[in-house]
C-alpha cells in the first residue's frame, strides 16, 4: 500500500505542475480551458498533499523516520 500511495503522490504532483502551467499560460479568451486546467491542478495539489502527509505519518509509524518534535499534552483531570 505505501508504494501505491507513493506512486499516487508522484502522479498527483506531476498533474499539479502540468495543469498549473497550462492554467497560467492559457490565453484569457479561453476561460473554459483555463478553468478546467485550474480545477485539475487543484485536485492534483490536494491529492499530492494528502499522499505526502500519509507517507510521512506511515514512515513515522514504522520507524523509518524519527517522529516530529510535538508537544505532549498531559491530562490534569486526575
């Protein structure tokens, strides 16, 4: 599963950059194409971020990466 998510990460970011470039370089008269490219770029960015965070969390869980330095929240109710 992690390899599949890693492949999704690469494909999603490639889609983000490709469609983002198309959205930025499209003529203003072709607003339909620009909107479609912008939506596809946003979907690629969203999937890329989701896959990146999933991979980071997975690598911390299996011990491949050191967990991030996060604050410990203590429960003082007891």
